[in-house]
């Protein structure tokens, strides 16, 4: 075996491992309320508020933060606020609790216990009857789900929740 073969193989492997990072020089804001920060900390000054879909040029990455630039501004953005491709227009916006999550095509009547919604399918209803429990009408579940989806949460409430729970960019 040639002495240069292991070195060449190692170099090739290193390039393959680095390729995704090198190729990912463009990201997009994927979350409403995304803020470009002066430093890689949620408590640092906000340089700019970025709308969903804003293209970002990646300059580097440290821990859970990307160093980016956009529209003449440069700063840090938390990785949970970005995506490798622009979000679909149908998944942007909405002022209810899950507005930016997009619409579900799952009918309540088709949900099963694997989706942590016990009692929604016919077999669960039958099992309840056989166990001597009164099955709840499917409309009860539909009304409960509709009530949750209709919840309005403003940005300040959401940010307070994330801070209090040390979630996402507030985790340490």
C-alpha cells in the first residue's frame, strides 16, 4: 500500500464530514418573532427583528447559535429559529396557538391511540363499553381540540413561557 493512501483517505473523509457545514452558507428564518442578537445569548441586545422567510448568510456557528448577516445587519440567531429552506407560504402566520405550525390533515375521527388521543377511534369506544365505562362522544374530543387550537397567545406571553421554562434559546 502506498504511504500516501491513508493520508489521502483521511483528507477525503474530513472533506466529506465538512461538506454539509461548508455547503450550508444560506439559511432562512423559519419562526415568527425571530431576533438577530448582538451576541450568542437570548439576553443580549436585539439587532433586528426578522420576518419569517428572511434569507440569512451564514458566517459561522458556535454551540446553538449561527453568526449571520442579512439586509445590512450582522449578528447571532438561535438555531431553532432557522431552516435550510424557505418556509412554505401556507405555513407562515396565524394568530392562534399553532398558527405557524400549519394545518393538520388528520381527522379527529381517524386519530388513534398512537397519537396520544385515546377514545377517538371505534375500537377504543368499544373497549370502553366492554369495560363498563361510558364512551364519550367523539364530538367532546372535537370541541376540546377546537378550544385548544383557538387559543390566542401573543409574542410576549410566548417569550415569557420560554424564559420561565428555560426552553430553546433560553436554555442553559
